[in-house]
């Protein structure tokens, strides 16, 4: 399975983000990629850095213009696309979503972000309703994959559930970066933690993990890129720049999943009958 991630810098001209994404997708197809993942909310600037009702006008229906555009592109190129979108579900109800479009243009999956941050510069609870579709994997022409979005990447429960649903690759479209009051040591620790926690999901679940992050400054946030793909051992197969847009490609042999799970059979050795308290908010005895 050859996968591609597009690490994108926001451009202000109308339609510029979509054109950049299409160009990257076409380039990935020419390089024999089977799946391309775009970054979180790729169509616009990262608007949750501030609270403004005007930004709700950026949302669109599913299916809608972006869905249909990407379905046509996937069908033309025979490629699987992961398309993050600001979804308008109903008047006054919106989701931070990602669509999985199969190589024939069919909508194979529709994920709504389950975990929503509410921090300075990341006011997502102002805009989005929590997802209601749960955690799942979907079959595509390229393989069985799962999509989680940004803040979801810090939660091991989400990665474990999609792995138990058969995901061979977990994709994390993201928008994470540094805020102004962080010094150099804090910046390095933040980026390292972001990579480390996702590598740990790969190791604990015996899956590939692929994270596509934004890059460049938007308002007070400096998105640090560093998109990457790691294998079931957590080994980095490819990593992008922290400063520049980049199309990142990596080959992900399925045999590595079976090999790793035979040697480190974490899924086999789970004591799931003892984990009931994970469904509680907090546990202390």
C-alpha cells in the first residue's frame, strides 16, 4: 500500500487551497500512490483560532460541492482520498468531519471528530458538535483504513477501537502548532509529544499511522508541519519539513502488520474482560 500525505500552507486566494490539493493528488497518483490524505479543514484557514459566527458560512453539506469535486477526481485517477471537511449537518449544527472517497468515486466512509479541544487558539467547541458515528474502519480499494482527526490522536482508546475493527492504517488529518507564549524548549517538547504519542499507537496496535499536519503561520499560531508515516514498530518511514508544504509518500507493506503482531501480540493478550471501568469518566479506589 503506497500512501501520500499533503502538508499544506493556507493561501488566501479563493479556490487556492482546493487547487493546491488537487495538484498534490495528481502528483501522488503519478507516483503510484493508492491513498492520499489531506490535512484537517484543508479548504480554509484554521478558523477555530478565534470565535466568529461569520465562519459558519464556510460549512457545506455532505454531499456538497467539495464532496462531489473530490469524488470526480478520485474516479478519474482511481485513487482513494481522505477529505477533511467543515460539515453543515443542519441549521446551527456543524461537524469537523473527514470523508473517505473510494477509488471508484463512491463515499466509503464519513467520520465526525469525536474529541474537540477548547484551548486558546483552538476553540473547536464553539463551532463543532461532537461526532456521533463512533470509531470504525472502512474497506477501500487500497485496503482497510480508519480516519481520526487531530485531537483524537491523543486518546489511545480511539486508536485501539479502530485497530480492533481491522484498520491497517490509521490516518490523522491534523492542525496543530505552537502558540506565541511557548519558548523553544516548550516548542520542541510539544512537537516531540505529538509524534511520540502517535508512534505509540502504531506500536500498541500493530498498525501503520499517518499524520498530515498543516504548516505555516495563521494568525498567532505557527503550524509545525512535520507530517509523518510510521510502521507497526513505530519506526518513522517518512517525515516532512516543519516549515514548508510537502507531498509525503511512503510504502506500507501489509506483511509488516502480521509480522509485528506475531512477535508482539498485544491484541491477543488483552484482558478485555477486566477493562470495564474504561467506560467511566474517572476511577479511583
